[in-house]
């Protein structure tokens, strides 16, 4: 299933040839379209020559239709398509700076390379200016890095912004492009050719253009009608590998390994607790955040996980393993990487890092399900040594609150001992890196 992972070919001649052919093809398309001529590029800002708008928007709408139609037909997994993270305000400022440079110089970085490859002097000097700007940015970015990293929205798309299905947005995008093409033809005739308003045809006369526009609209409507794959559809795509991982328990991680990973400052450990609020308040792991099981299917929530840094490891936990496993399947189907389930759930965690008998006691006959198998004297949340065994220190706890006529406070002997010797376990976590293959005119 697309997109195809070319990482295994890295360092081979085939890998280099793939990108060489793509680059040559893209550059040739730009040159044939006239994008190596700064006069043609700059003329669009005067509404005399709208080739740039028509070529680029044709590429955008055709790609959008084919991507999401392929996704609707189950031929492509869009969660594996790289989407540049959005930094809203820095992106707007950078776009304005690039826009001014485009107007003044007549090129964007990609088209300047096309012009330079045909030995146009303005293109050569523009490329040198790009290199100079990149160097200056690299030497000064530390002075404004807080701004550069601000307003981070992660993997944020137009459908996310509008709250509309992808297919509907594709239809709107195609209709907007057709209106822009129609307006561009009129602008070229009036501002470029000097045709009077009364002589400008308001209906396109080219049957090929009408047929092309109609085909795009039809495919966009088909995309909207088919809709994008459900979570169940996506799980079907990865079920073979996913079921194997579950059967061989590759994704179930010993609590001791989670503790060791939390001690590694090069990693970010994100624990998602899918239990009810009452159980979460009674006891939860330090740093955990509670989510509802349905949040694992919420596109907005999943988007935050997809946009997480590469050093983030996500653990899902419930009282047992059943609810956490279902949440793992939902998130795994939607492309979340470095995703695991805490082995044995909270019950297994408390078996490994037992709280003081004065704070909690295990109930007999309450193992293996999704009902918490421990009775706490009070809702301790993460204010208990068992919630953060990676941070051993002495703390006062109620003196045998579960015992009859207990009064006063004392040290928790389990916590003071640091839960004994470090346990042994089989390492399960293998950090996966995102392989990004991207490009474009910018």
C-alpha cells in the first residue's frame, strides 16, 4: 500500500536514481511551463501572465484529488504521508518574506534552480542569495528561537481547521481552483492582451479545458461520496502485522522497563490512562494523563500524537490489558508510532511496585479483568511511592490506615527501601524513526 517506503533502498544506486528521475522530471516540467523566466513569474503580480497560478494550482488540485481518492479506495494510507508541521505565526511571517523576495527577484527557490541550470544570470545570483540567506538564518536563529518555535499546531490541515471531511474540502478546493482559472483567463485577456471587457468571452471555449474541469469535479465528488477510511478499515490494512505483535506480546512492556525509560532524559514518555475518572483519581502513574477510550478515535487527539517528536514513546494503560489493547489497536491503525501497552495494566504495575499495606491491599479473586484489584484507603492519585518508583525518597504516609485503631504518621518502609533490587525484564521498546521523503517548489 502506498506511500511506498524507500528507506530500505537508501545508499543504493536504485535509491539515487529514483530521486534523480523525480528531480529531472520536476525541473523539466517547470522549465517547459516557463518557470525559468523571471519575467513570466513576475508578470503574475501584475495580472498579465497567470501561468504560475494555473500550473501550480493544477498540480495542487490534481494531487489532492488523487491522494484522497486513493485513500478512499484503500490504495493509500494518508496517515503515512508527510505533512509539514504548522508553526502558524512564524509561517505567516516567513511567507511574507518569501513573497516579497518572489516579487522583487522574480523567483522562488525552486524556480531559481531551474533558471540557474539553464545558465540564466538572474537565476544564478538568486540561488547565491538563497544560500546566503540560509547561512544567515542558521547563524542567527538562536537569537529568535522562541518565536521560531511558537504557535506550534503539529500536523494541521485545512479540513482540521474547517472541521469538514476531507472529501468535502477536496470538492471546495477544486471549485475554488476552477473559479480562479476562469478569473485568470479574464485577467490575462484584459491586462495582458489589452482586450476590451465586451470582447472577453465569459464561457471557456476550449472543450479540452471544460472536459478536464468536469473530470476533476466528478472525481472530487466521488471522493466526498466514498468518504475516508474508518478506523476499522485502517486496522484491516495492518491487522496481519498487528495481530502478530499482539499474539507474540511484542507491544506489552514490563513496568520496570517503563520506569527505566522515564529515567532517560533523551526520551519523552507519554502515558495514556484509559480508565474511568474514579479509578484514575484513586491511583495513577506519575505524569499520566487520562483519556476516554473514544479519544483514541478522535482525529484532533490523534493528530497531537502524530505530531509528537521522534523521541516520544507512548504507553497505554488500563486496570488490566483489554481496554488498553483496544486503544492501542485504534491508535496503531491511525499511524501512531512508538506505541506500547503497559504489561498487566495498573494491577500488574502495583504487583511489581507494591504500595504499603497501610495504603492499599490487594483484593482476593480480583485479578485478570478491568476492575481494579486493589483497595486503597483513600484516593492517592500519584501521591504515592508506587506511582513514581523512579524517584525514591522518604515520605510520610498514614500509619497503617487499614489497620484497626491506627493513628499518627510514619515513613513508608517500601518507599524508603526504593522497592528493593532492580527487577529484570525483557526489553520490548524499539524506537522507530520517521522516514521523511519530501520536496516541492518552495
